[in-house]
């Protein structure tokens, strides 16, 4: 046994060895004053050598929950002493709780020690390393150290990094619900709940929870229609994500065809039909209805029945011994066939052949029977004749009554209200659609410039209006009047209509123009570059927000004579007004406000909105809906393209990159759409690549890729945002068609020169969820690729960035840049309307002079027997989707010309209009345009 003797007051120095006598510490690296220690003897008796300490229990990692301290424990044998060292410093001896026992098997001393670590101790530690502790055990053979045990403060954030999104999926389709739990220490464990019941994949193999905590439904079943919740938990707390509703729908399937029915005619050419039903399976949970007709019809020919006819009588036979002879005939002229009637009468005839010479006297009772039979036959014939007469009389009276009823209905049939319920957008084949009202049944006499209506483009051969006096006795006429908030029906007595066609004159109260302007002035918070305003009067004008594609055309005569209004046009910001996208709908245009909304307009204005719908497909893939925002902030449908009716307050003209809305009520409008089965629709997107402005003084370098709508307004918003962040556009934005296929947008970076650069992104790629892009209601979406160069000397960067939709189209950015070279500001090509001023007032806002406009209207407004009127002009200009809207206006040609002005504001030469008039044969109008215009 090695022994040391130290004098009172002598320091031990920086040795690690602990010397113990009778359980007292004589020397420690943490103490240098042993004035109370006893003097050791010179020598001790020798003892057997002990082995090195062996840890039976080592301290384990622990987490501090709230303010509760944690206990660390270790056990070693054989051990003369055990102490904890935390973060390189010895823990005070008084903080140790030591227990000693004897191993019954080996006879060695077993020591156990505990310490307590508080939250304050952990929080006071500075640096990047976590708080750690380890045990050090001594025996006579030496020391042994345990593994480090780390003590951390436990927490769990509130917000999920990614929450699951609800979906509608077809039966047996794979479903992926993604969940990224909140950041926490320790890392949160994730459970999935289905209608508040925990999902156990071992019990139901149709569910799979991935290592990334995503839930996969391998094959969607009807029973999988439920609410799914992601539950994250650790030692601190539990967190629940928002509920994602998964609806498993079943698209309809046709049953087998029934047998062909019998031919509907008994004679000649007819038809047969067979049917099937959409019940194999029936549509469920909003599934699509079966495509195709529910019945088939084929022609058939039925042989006509031929009634039989008698042949001529044959010659009389020889006279028989009974004084009679016979003759016969056959039913063969013609013979009955195909179900025809057989000949009536007898086939044989007999009579006395001796002229009564051998006639026998009949019995007396036989004559009475003959006469009685004759009388009965005569009575029966009389009764039959009487019955036939009564039936004929009743039939004649019924026919006369039916004529009177038909005449009555003819007077009122044109005014029976039509009830038309449009089909659901997700069910293009309704079972029982209501028939739309037939405008061709309406008859009336109008003595005004309002010309006849047409039911549609394909009904141009019908004459809907007539000069019949049937409408003259009607006491009232219903006219639709639209106010600022709702649609109401106003009944006006017929005698109030003047002969010149002016039905009702609505005049503003008050003659003070200054008060009128002050009353109609509208004050809104207007963002720079996203709004414009101008004071307009009877001559009209045009408001344009530069570089956004948004404009408002106010035709001449829209504002009453002598009135002036301060009109405005504003593109709403994302955080202020967001268009709702319900279900599978997607936002296609910005929300635009024009006003003041309480103005009374004499004719429609034209609002131009850019959109990002891909419309150049041969079949219609979109169901487009125009929405407006009420004063309460809710959004309501104004019209659905292709389902317009006479009650529709607007008309929407679609072009490839924008749409033009004819309206008489100002307000906030936006365009939304959804796919029209069976083909999925596509949105036009832009991919814009940005980088920090040079020179770069840091080792870190980031590339940002924005995914935005392919509209001028969306690109302008991102350019303004990056300009404020110090970013610069590296090259022109690239187009991308994004398909409604539920697949995410995947972004990845490749070919990085690893000798000088490295990517900080651990994953192989990044993804933007499908719904975030398709809904269109999110702020500009982007992904960032963070890079780090090896030194500040490195300035050249070349790489590839691949952006594509999973199982869809994609784009590749080939980047070669010098990050230290200051590049000039790079801006994409401006839109066609970017060079226009923000507002134009009076005649300067219109390409067509007012004199030419009036002469064209005078020539085309009146109906023409040859059809060479405003309807033909609408077809020539491509504005003929719903002609009834223009037919209800006092001057249909004027509204068509207003729409033409809006569609050609950037390139409004008169050649296209002149070409259309030339094809119509309006030579007199061409002469006026050549003389007064500049075409």
C-alpha cells in the first residue's frame, strides 16, 4: 500500500489522486487547505490488491421539465470514493448523496452516489456545448470514468412545421397526409388519430406511418372517409394539428344494358330503345356521374298487318237430291298475314235449285222463331246505332273544349316563369335537370329602341319577338333594376313607358356639382403602384394600373351629363382581401376594386383582369366563375361562364391572358376556376430566380426561386418585394404549366462545384405542396437554396436548378454567375399595356372617334332581315358567346364597340374593326371611317 504523509497546512497541488484515511479526504485537486487533517503515520499494514472500479450503473441523459430538477445516479464496485464532475468542474462534496453497501457474493464495497441538477445550473452555462456530467470512481488500483450524461431543458413549440391537408380522393387511390411536428427537446413522437382513435398500423395494414411521420393510406376505402389529426408529444406537452378531412368518393359506373324494347310502331318504320342506369356503382361522396347517354335508340321496321279478302264465288254445284246446290269462296284475295284480320262471312253458300218446286212446308213454330229473331236483330242494331251516335257527340264536344283550352294557354304560355336550376359543377350529368325557359315563346310589341332578344347563338333562325298585339292588354311590365347590394324586381305600369322607348329616367337628387363630387368621392388606403384614380365626367375615360394588366374603361355617356365623379381602381393586397377558393377551386386573377360602388351608371363599364388559366386546349378544361365581395366582406358568385341567363348582371369575355367584364355595378371582383372533368386543367406559372445583390462579403450565398402566377401583377409584386430585400433577378422568368393532379412542385440543385462550394441543404430536394400552389390564395411562394463557399476568394458559381411538378412538366435554370460582379438591374419584358398612362380622360382614352361610333351604331342597331346587323358584328369580333346580354341594351352595337376598345387598348388600330365591317358589306360605314378616322 502506497502511503503519503503530509504536514498540517501543506497544499496538495494539482494531483488527481485522492488519499483517504478512515473515510476522510486528505488531498483533492479542488482544495488546498488541510489545516484540520490529522498527521498520517509513517507506514500501514499491506493489503491484497483491489481491481479497478467497475460501474454497475452509469448516469443517463435527462431532461428538465419546467422547473423540476433531475437526479443523476451512478454505482461502482469496488470503490473507495465516487464523485461527479460536471462541465469539467468537480461538484461540491456536500451536493453528493452517497450510499455504501457490501456485495454478498464478491465481498467488495459497492458505492452509490446521487446529485441533483437544477434548471438554473443548465441555463447559466454559456457556449455551444450542452450541460454534461460524469462519474469518477477511485479504488486502490486507480480511477475509472463513466460515460457522459447530458442534461437538457425540455420544451415543445406550439406550431407545427407542416400540418396535414384535407383531400378528396377516389376509391382505392393512395393517400399521403404529411405532418412535420413542432420543434422540441426531446424530439416529439408522432401519433395519428382517425376520428379521435389512435391509428395502429399493426392492427390495420392499410395504414403506414413513414419515418418522416407521414401517414400513407395504401388504398383508400369508403371507411377511410374520416377526420385525421396529427398528435405530437414529448415529456413536456402534447400538440394537436388542425384536422384534415379525407373524403373517399366513388365515381359512378354504368349498369348492363337492358333488353331492346319492342318497336314503337305496329306498322312501318319506328324505333327501339334500351336503357342503363348509373348504379354500378352509384356516385358517392361527390363522385362524378357516369359519362355517356343513359339510353340508346335504333331504328326498326315492322311489317304492316294485311287483312284477308274473299275471292270471287265459285260456280254453283249440281243440284242435289235435297233440291239445293252449293258454291264456295276462299280468303286468299289477299290472304291475311302479319297479324291481319281474317275474312268475315261464310266460306260456302247454298240455295234451292228448283225454284221452290220441291220445297218442303216449314213447321208453324219455325216461322214464329224466324220472325222473333228478325225483331231482336233490328232492336240490337238500333241500340248500337244510338251508342255510336252518343260517343261521336261526346268526342266532338271534347275536341271543341280542347281547342278553347289550348287558345287560353297560348295567351299565357309566354309569361309562365321558367325555372332553371344549373347542374352542380362536380356533376355534369344531372338526373333531373329543369328545362330552361325558351325565349322564342315570348311575344310582345315594343315601341322603343330595345330590339329583339335571341335565345342563343345557335337559335339565330328563330324570330323571338313579334308584332302580335297579345302583350298590349298587359297592365304591368317587370323590369330588373340592380342596386349596390342586391337584385330587386321593380314593377312599372305600362302606361308610364313613353313612345320613344324611354322606360324610366333615374335622376340624381341635388344640382350642386361640388356636393355631388364630394358625396361620391371614395377614400381607401392605396398602395403605391397598385392603384390609380381620376375625375371622370360624361365623356368617360380609362383607368390603368401600369405593369399589372388591370384597367377600367368608362365609355362616353356612362356618367350622366353634368356629373363628375372621382373614380378609382385598386388591386387588393394579399393580407387585406383574399379571394376564397372552395374545394378544388383555384384563384386565377387578383382581386380588384373599382368604384365608388354606389354610382348609378347609364351603360356598362369594362373591367380588364389578367388571369393565369391555360385556355388553348381544344376541349374546355375549366369551369370559370366570377366572384364579387359584398359590403360585409363575404364573396358571392356573379356568373359562371357558359351558364349565363337573362338575370346575369355581367358579361365576361375571355382571352388567353386576360378577361374583360362588362358590368353596371362597381365593386370588388375576381376570377376563380376549377377543373372540368375528364381532363385536368392547367395553370400558367412563372419561375423567377433571385440572388443577393453583389458584391457578396459573406461566405454564405442564397438562391431564391419564386413560384407565382403568370400575370404581370404577380411578377411586379415579387420584383418589388425582392427590391426591398436587396435581391436581384438573375434571368427572365421561365413559364411552367402546373396541372391539377395533386402532385407537389419539386425543386433541386445539381452540379455544384464541391471543391469550392457546398450546399447546406441536407435533403436531396425541396417541395412546395400542391394545394399551396393550386389554391392561389397564398402569398408568393418560394424556396431557398443556401450555399457556402470555401473562402472569400471564390467568386464563380455554376450550377443547375431543376424545378418540376412530380409526374409533370419542369424547367431547368443553367446558372453561371460571378457573385462579386455588380450586375445591372434585370427586368423582364414589360407587358403590352405597361406603356399606357395610368389615366386617360375624355376622347383621348378611345381609339374610335365618337362621330364614327354613332354612325356605326345607327347602321347596325336596327334589326336587318338579312341578319347584317349587330349580331353579325358580334360574331365577326368573337363576342357572340351570349348575345342576349347585348340584346337587352338600348344600343347593342355601342356595348360591342366598348368591349372592342377594352380588348384592343394596347394595339387598337381600326384595321380589325374595318375588316369586320367590310365582311358584313357595310360600305357606307367604311367610307365614314376612311374620311373621319385614321385607318
